[in-house]
C-alpha cells in the first residue's frame, strides 16, 4: 500500500471530503509533515542550517522526502489550481515554504 494515496475519481466533492478527512492528506499527513518541518527548523543540534529557501525535513537541504512531498503538493495544484492549492495548504505554512523552495 502506498504511503499516501490520492483518490482518483471525477467527483470533486467526494475527493475534497476524502483528502480533508481524518485519514486523508490534510487530516493525517499534512499535520505530521508540518510538525516534522517545525522540529527540523527548530533543531538547534543540526550541523548545518538551511538558507532562506527552506525549510527541509532534514534541515540540511532537499532530500527524497522533500521531493516526494513537493510532488504530491504539485499534483494537488495541478488538480485544483494554484489558488485552491494555496488556500488548502494555508494552515501549513512550512509545507507551502517547502513547495515554494
């Protein structure tokens, strides 16, 4: 089973219900990812820190985890549009920062 599944069907109302549900992208994964990015950003023990282009999960630069989350967010942008993507991820500013990096 994939780490994060994205429901594929043409019913936008159902899709939004699923991805915002407690087991969906926003209800489960984005909350955890935002927390992990916050922890990496506040990690005083990091050997190196990111420049103004971060945050990153490992706080040392982009990793496979960062690319994977970026791709998922970019797919969401392709499905719903730039404005909706920004609005949907508004509660997750560190994830938006990752996407914009």
